[in-house]
C-alpha cells in the first residue's frame, strides 16, 4: 500500500520534473543565445592587458561561425580584431591597454545560434586597468662621494617597486646592486661580491629572493627580463683573477637563459653548437626573440628557448629598441635610423628631422616614434625628446625647460604608451662605474603624462623600469 503510493508520488514528481525540463528546453531553444560570462587571458583589473591577449564572450550554446566584428565595441577605442569559435566570440587586443583607464567592452545583439536564433540583448562589462607600476634602484652613496666608499658598513643599495602616485616598498637589499630588470612577477638582480657577482630572482609580490647557481666566478651584465614569458637572459664574463685562461676563453661573453620558475640556467648556442657570445643583448616584450651582436658588429635574432637557429640581421652600428608592435627593430646605421621589418626581413629608413643633431635614443610605439636629440648651438648643448606621428613632430621634454642643469640619460614608454619616463643626470655627473649602467648621485626619473603634457611623478634613483 505504502509502496504503491510511493511509486505514484515518485512518478508524479518525475513527470513534473520532466515537464519543467522540457519547458526550459523549449524556452531556451526558442530564445536567442545568452552570454554566460566574459573571460580574460589575465584579470584586467590587476594585471596590465598586453597586446595579443583576449577578452572572450562565452555563450550558453554553440553559435554560427560568422564575422561579428561589427557587433563588438571597446570604449575608449583601441586597435583590436575579433574571432569566432564554436561557443564564443573573442576580442584580440592588437595593442597594449593603457594603465589606470576605465574600459567598457560591449557585444551588440545579432550573434546567432546554430538554430538561427539571435542574441536579443546587448552585453557589456566595464573594468579599470591597474595604475602603472615601476621598479628602480637607490644607491647608498656616501656623504663624501669622492671617497668612493660606502656611507657605512651597514648601508645597503635597495630595489624599490611602486605605482604612479601610489605607495612604494623595498623588495631587495644588498651592499652593492650591479644591475636588474623586472616584469610584473619577477625581478632578476645581480650583486657584487669580492670575487664574483651573484644572481637572485625576486618574487615581486612576496619579496622572497632566491639565489641562482652560476657555477663559475663571473661578472654579470645585460640582464633582460621580457614583459611576458618566463625566461630571463644575461651575459657572463668569467673573473680572470680566479679562473684559468682556458676557462676564461671558453666562457667569455656567454649568453645564459634563466627559467624564472625553476631557476635553471642554460647557455644559448649558435648554429654550430658553440656557446652564443654577445657584446649587446636585448629581448622583445613577448620574450620570444632576443637580439645579440658579435665582435664583427653583426646582429642576430636568437631564441631564448633555443627553438630556432640564429638569424643574421646584418652589420649595424648599434641597436636602439624593439618596435612597439614587436615586428621591427630600430637600428642606427652610421647617422641614419632604420626600422628592420622582421616580417619581410627588410630595412625601412625612417625620416627624422635632426637639423644636424645626434639621436641619443629612439622608441617606436602605437602612438608614434619617440626620439631624443642632442644638438649644440653657440656652445650650448640641448637634449630634447620629440614625438613624431603621421608627419607631425612635437616636443615632449627638453633641458631648455629646466633650470637645474640636468642632462638626458634615457627614456622609456609605459605599457599603453600613455606615460613616458625620462631619466636625467646632473650636469657634472661623476659616474660611479659600478656597472655597465653606471650612474651618479642626483639621477632622477621624471614621469610625464603625454596627453596632458605634465609631470605626474618623480623618483630619485637609477634604472627606472616599467612593470607591465
């Protein structure tokens, strides 16, 4: 009796459940597709969104494979492309997003399911990118700098990270920091000891530092940490006072590739299998291409992962910078500046008005070509940074506008190219000769907002590096 009533009740519940399920299925199928959520390659509220990353609209069912580019909008507008997959529509960022900026991504109605039903309501989501972050080194210069001694036995150089108009914190200290480079997750720092340099990898978030086993007494230079990727590059030169002539010749100017997670380092090799050696070293933002120069001034593109053989790019005076889109490299050829296009392996001369001056530095971004020009008139030397875009050239910064006698040292653009930092040094700079990036007391970094044309931040220290 009880069992019969139970079966009847269970049957009723089951039928009711099936009815609800069927009703929901009909309702869903009769309506258009819905956006379940919007996903990002990395959280855009906490990490800089880089060129090549995605914002993906994920739907509750498969959609028709069509071009939905006209239905996607980003405000403020950035260069992007759109691709369709079985159950999603993705926005591909073709440029870095600006820091500390509110963006809205929107998908308008019109996306169709496989059954032909259309998305009936627009979907939009807003996020704010994090403020621009940076790192720099403060040296413990003595009160009497000419004594070439530390201020005290307990004085330490410090590596500091911070954000524009935000707090700063020290993440690493040592009596003598030689060089460093960093991205948003790791800093790689070389320090000087009596007979060798030591190398440390520092976790930006936790400030935890771990030593890297080098195996030889060496001097380290040209540390390069790409904005993306998990490998750093650097050059080693054995200490001739503690190593044999044979070991010195075998390893001098060798390029090492360091895994930032495992801390395993391995030498890069050339096409013949010998150690890859260099006198200049740089890497692009993605960490997929490095640039080296041999003793005959020939430049080569190489892989930090050793997954392709070195590619000869030609004989050049010097390298200036990878272009912002990652597809070109700016070189100096005698007095001319050329852009080497990696997609077609050809030079593209750049038309830059120098008026007899000398180009100190150049960097190409989505917003144009930035270059620093040194000129002299009536014995007065002037350093000026210009922005050239679509044939129009305007002044960004100049020593003529400063009363402190500061000279230009270097500049670099933030992720998104909305800020430029200009590192200056005193007019009578007494270089410390601590490293290849030798500087002096009084070195300052001035951060300018390009659109507003005003200084938004200043720090005193050396090696100002943007953290993407």
